[in-house]
């Protein structure tokens, strides 16, 4: 097995796409790399490449399908681990207004019931319509 590459100060190298995958923000490493390439991952306000080395203390803005994250790196995780282990390697510093927006959006999105007077009529409404038209 090859030795891990180290930076001059003794710290290990870890690619950004691999880090985002290992802390479970993305399901696959290729999705993490694609997000970096499409500008959904930012470091200091500018687009971050998938090959960028991650350092402890770095802050990233990551836009996933579900949420717009803002994370601070607290540890480097080489391999994908359980979610309980992964959350120990970053701090979620997402602004409060973003979290509230997501909660509001989730609450108003799906109630589980069909909204009345919208969409196709129910079987009973259809019978009533047919009866009304026959008269």
C-alpha cells in the first residue's frame, strides 16, 4: 500500500471531493466532484475545485439538493464512516435564516391530503356531475 502524501507541515493531503463524500454530504464521490465542477462548492466566495486540499479550519459553502450547507472543517476523514463518526469532523455553521427557511418549506410542502377543489374530481363528485348534466 502506498504511503500517504503529506504536506510540508506534516499534515496529510485530502481532496475536497473525497472529504465531502466521507462526511456524507454527498452519496458518491463522483457526485461530490460534479458539485465542485458545477460551482456548488465555494471556498472564500469562489468556486472550489474537487482536487483542492482540505485543511482543518477551512470553511466551505456547499449546495446540495436538500440544503445549502456552511461547514467548518474540524477533522480530516480519509474513508467514509458512520454518520455518527462523520459529524465529528465538521461543524455546521449554516445561518439561522436558512434553517428556518427549510423548516417552513418542509412544513408547507406536503400535508398528505388532496387540496379540495383542485385536480380531478373524486368518484362521488363525478357521479354528482353526471347526474347534474343528465337533468
